[in-house]
C-alpha cells in the first residue's frame, strides 16, 4: 500500500512537471513568433510612405513593452504557485514514506 501511494505521488509530480514544460514551451513559441515574425510581417506589408506605418510601429513597441512585463509577472506567479504545489506533494510523499 505504501509503495502504491509513493508511485501515485511520483506520477502526479511528473504529470505536473510535464504540464509546466508544455506551458513554458508554448509561451516561448508565442514570444518568438511575436518578437521575430511580427516585425517581418509589419515591414513587408507596410512601407515608410504609408501614413499608418509610424503609429503601428509605436503601437508594436508599446505592445512589446507590455507583453514583456506581463509575461514576466505571469511567469513569476505561475511558477510560484506551481512550486508550492510540488512542495506540498513532496511533503505528502515524505510523510507517507516515514510511516
């Protein structure tokens, strides 16, 4: 019974780690797409003679600033709550292993 409980807790922890990796990889892909591909698309569709080029460029810079701060704050709170869950499960596994 004890070994079964430890295996179940280990499975839950590895499942949570997979979830964390999945979220981090998808977030990294979104960041790369936004930081690299959007300026290429912006420069290919817009020319400097276009009246909307400068407002769109400034809007893009503002979005980059807000996105960078937003992702940083989101990542901080996500990893904080995720690590708290893992610590709780680790303590449960230790408590179950000591009995």
